[in-house]
C-alpha cells in the first residue's frame, strides 16, 4: 500500500513514503535500518494526517462550494463535485483529523478505527464498491472478512451469519428447520424492500417542484415498510421469538431494537451484508486519504481544526460560513455534513428555517449514544486465536426487554456488546504494528448518564468520571472473557470513550452515533439534499441512513442534486 505526505512548499501535494525511501537508498547513506525506521514514522504520520490545519494554512480565494464536516458524506460530495463538476471545494472539519467517523487514532503503539467496523457490497461487482472506486480512483483496497462475518450469541446459543444469500438461508434453516418457509419469505422481503429504497432516495435529489409531482409514486412502495417497525413486520413472518432475535441480531448497526426501528432500515442493513463483509486495507484513515487528491486536483482544500460556528444567510440565501475566531468564508453553495439537527437548529440563524420544517424535525429523536472500549494486546491475532468475525453478545433473545431494563438501571446486565477485531480484519496491520492486536467493545450509554460532566474538559473530567469509566471497562471485558477466555490476562491497554468523547470530537450535542433515530417517524421527515434555505444542501447519513455506505450515498445524492442528471450518467459510465 502507499502512504501520503504533504509537501507544504507546493500546497497539498502527495508523495508515497516508498518513493521517499527509494530516494534515500539511492543516496547510499549505508543505514537501511534507519531508512526503514524513518519510512515507518512517515507512514504512520501520513496515514493519520490528511489536509492542512486551518490555523496554520488559512484558505484563500473563492470557492464554488464549502462543505461543513469531513465525514464520508462530505468527502464523497466534495470528491464528486471536483471530479465530475470541476468545482473548487473547501472542506472544513472541526476535529484535528479529517474523516469524521472514518478516521483512526493511535495510542501507545496501537491503532484503532473509530467508526468503520465492516462494510458490505464491496465485492468486485458491488454497488458500494462502484461508488468508492469512482470517487477515489479505485485507490482503496478492501479485504474480505471471514466467511462467517457476524456471530450472534444469545446467552450460550451461537448463530452464524455466512456469506451468500443461499448459504445464509441454508444455515438459518439448519438452526430453525421448522421455520424454513418464514426464513425464505424473510429474505425475499428484505431484498424487495431494500431495492424499493432506490427510488425513495433518488427522490431526495430531485428539485422540490419535481418531487411534488413524482415523489409520492417514487416513495410509495418503500414507505409501506419504512413506516412500520421491524418487530411488527417480523411477527407477520413468524411467531418464533428466538428466530426473530437472531435475524435482528445486527440491530446495533443502526442503534434501535426491533420494537422501535423502521423495517426499512433493518432491511437495508440485512441486504447490505448478504454478499459478505469487507474492511479497508490500512484501516479507516485510508478512506479520507483516498478522497483528498481528487478534491485537491481542482484547487480544493481540506482543512482540519476548523470549527464552523454559523452558516451565513443573506437575503434568505446561504452564502458562506463563519469559523471560530470570526473569519467569514464565502461560496456559491454550502453543503452541511454536520447532521440535520446541528444544521437546522444550531448552525443557521434564527428565522432562517421555516417553523413547520423545524417542528417536523423535532418529532425525531437523536440516535443512540454509546461507549467504546479500545483494547490493545501485546500478542498477534494468530497467537490469541482471533479472526475478523464480529461478535454480537446478548444475554438472551429478549432484545427490547434487556435494553429497557438497562436504561432503567445501569447495574442491569449489559443488553448488547459488539466486539470487533480490527487488527484481524486488516491484513496490513501485522506489518504496521507487529506483535500486537486490537479489539473494539461497544455498548449503549444514554447521554443522561454522563451529562453531569458536560461542562468539564476532555481528559480532565475528574475522579468520579474516571471511576465510572473504569467500572464499565471491567464489565465490558468480563463479557469478552466469558466468550473468549484465552484473552484474560492478555490485555495490555484499554481506554473507554463515552458520549462526552463523541460530542467533543464530532459536535453531535448528545454524543449520538447515527444522527437521527431510524424510527418510522424519521422516514416521514421532509429531508432532501436541497434544503428549505436556498443555497444550502444537506448530505451524509441523515440524508440516507446510518453507516459508511449510507453516508457515501448521501454524498452522491447531494452531488446529484447540484450537478444534475449528467452526473449520474457519468458516474455509472466512468
């Protein structure tokens, strides 16, 4: 794989670390070990750092578009506008790293990915793969997860999700032989609803005047299931509670248990992974690195450490942004990847958004907030017997009841622990971090449990906060050890992030993971790429759905709204 380093003397410019190493070797310095060490340092720095510091390199000149936020939706929109529209785009990110939930961080020689745990539809003919390749010049390499990509554990009962629709159906039928008909009907329905979503989301790129005529017909089939809960639909297929629990065992991917989630969201996730799962070679940070050159090729700039405080509106139209410190930057259009709630409630001046629109937005709650324990081990995955299969660890089949009990009493058993093994998923990890392995352990954490520390500073929140984190860290590890006892005594490093951490870095006020909740009410919202404020466009996951694929599609939809039908044609033909 290649890495990038910025050459500040020529602006944002990329050169591979391998080329640097070759150049030094030709110089005959006689120190191959020192060259190799230097290359590793350059590579680690480069993969983590994309773009430039806003404070050190303030952008100049006029831009065709300003993108607020560098999540996958913002990066995809910026790349599409640059490559297919020849637009000069400025991307502004409040974090000190570009990438949103696609960035990575390192600590004490370990590296973890914040938001990417696995993705689907990335095989050679996958739809998501096509979009990624078009918008990154095919520069991201994807490694397949094991044949069993998800393992659902209900107490002591284990159920595997295997790659391939027919094999998935066969495996589920082995587990539940009396439910063969229900399983077949379920798969058929999941695929049908997922396909119906295409027209629903195309409608979000249409101009409002066109959507008013064509939209109701385009949305009708999808809305039949988008406005119903997952549990409601599943109970029409089967009365087997265990089967329902197994088939909805990925609900953590969108943050809501079956009684609250929209079946459309469930169907999208289930269908997304039927062909198997993948992980980016080099870790999540390679994604931002892959988008950046296409943006910069048209004179665009990606700035981190740039906190947008307000979207500027003049004569009813969005004309630019005000960044922390007071500087104003102007562009023909503003694209927000900061989330719908942040965009319409916090970034826009009072009165800019029609009251009926705000009232509709208020009907949908923020998505789940969470804790993540980042675990480091001074052993290889092979030594520990780990592979890339995700573990979904539940006390039993009662998803809804267990979550309700936990939210009412934090001492209740953890209702869900998702365990991801990024070092085992990434074939380059062992080379970059020899002799080490990493694990992510995720569970729910309501904002209210950490709200009392909201006014404190990151890394300096006090003894009570640290004690709370230590207690939850131990509980998460115990759940892991029960499933993988060989790991006990092998953990060398562990640190817990909470909703406060997420809020600090992402700007989501309650540390929410997935933006707006994926309830049936969400699908009734009048969210579109073209917002009620002229000149302002929405992008990212709130425009489509949770996850990297949803955010990516959100970026494509926004670019389509700006570039028109020709863009869609060129994107598919490129």
